[in-house]
C-alpha cells in the first residue's frame, strides 16, 4: 500500500517530491505494522495470554473476569491507532489524486494525437480515392480514343 518504489517512479510533482516529516514517516510505519498479519497474530496471542493468566491466577488476579483493564488497553490502542492510520491514508489519497490527474492529462494528450492521426489518415484516404478516380477517367479516355488495329484490305482484290 505504501510502497516507496511508487514514490521514486512518480517524482515529477512537488507533492510527490516533498520530504516526509517524522510524524508522517511514523504514521506510515505504524500503518504498515498494524496492517500486517504479524501484528494481528501477536495481538491475538497477547490477549489469549492475558485472559489465561487472569483466569488461572486465582490468588493474585490483576484484571478479574470482565477484563476491564484489557478493555481499557485495547480501547487506548484503537484510539491512538485510528488517527495515525487516517493521516497515512490521507497522504496516500493525495498521492493517488496527483497520479490520477497526471494520468488524465496524458490520456487527453494521447486522445488529441490519435485524433490528429485519424484526420491525417482521412486526408490520405481522400487523396488516394481522388487518384483512383483520376486514373479511372484517364483509362476511360484512352479506351474511347483507342481503336483496335484493323488491317486494310486493298481495293482491287
């Protein structure tokens, strides 16, 4: 999603060239990490360990059954992750808008060039058809003036 190779490819616009601040780089890294299977599996393992320790440690439970502390920790995690992920997505959306604008401009230019080529081809086609008509007229004129050879028969014979 946040591939640095794309940024190297599309360095032609100032929005794509700007150096990222520490916060922007951190937001991208957090987004990449939080969106990975390692994080999801790690969080799942952490929650299972937390719950098992609280269930089986009868003597010194630090977070009894409804797991209020675990809910608080997960809520805080979500509260901090959401804005960071949104910042990263907003920057990605801006890069995509710039790329889409360039793509649109390139497509418009290609369309104009194709239209010019089509006009040139139509012009050439008209010229060829006119030449064909001229050749046909010349052949018709030659046929009408051309008389096949008829040998003369002498009168006295």
